[in-house]
């Protein structure tokens, strides 16, 4: 489904997934440092588990789906590197 159609057919779900008060507060610099630090630690754990899950899934996926999953794995590895950099800067 093209993105334009996705946005048209599922506008409420898209807004719910992408327009959250926490995300707006991060964008605006309004999240207290402690709250952002807590999110950072929790999300890093989530992403690390997601990486392990998707790596196992890749081995079992049908061949046509493997490229998409592999691309997602690379993105998760990069996201984890960003989390690690932020954690070091913030002494978490």
C-alpha cells in the first residue's frame, strides 16, 4: 500500500502512532531530563529485544521478505548505537 493511501485510509491510526504528547515534548525540548533518561533506557531494552527477535525471524522468513527484515535489522543496530552514545553522554 502506498504511503499516501495508508495516510488516507488510516488517518486516525497514523496520527495516534506519530503524534504523541511525549514525542511533541521531545521535539519541543520540554521533557524533563530524568523522564527522557528513563525512556532512553527502556527503549534501548525494547530495541535490543526486537533486534534479537527479528534476527531469528529473518532465518525463518520467506525469501521475498528477507531483504525488508535485513534492512530493519541494520536500522535497529544503528538505533542501538545511538542509544549507547546517548547513555555514555548521560552516564546511564
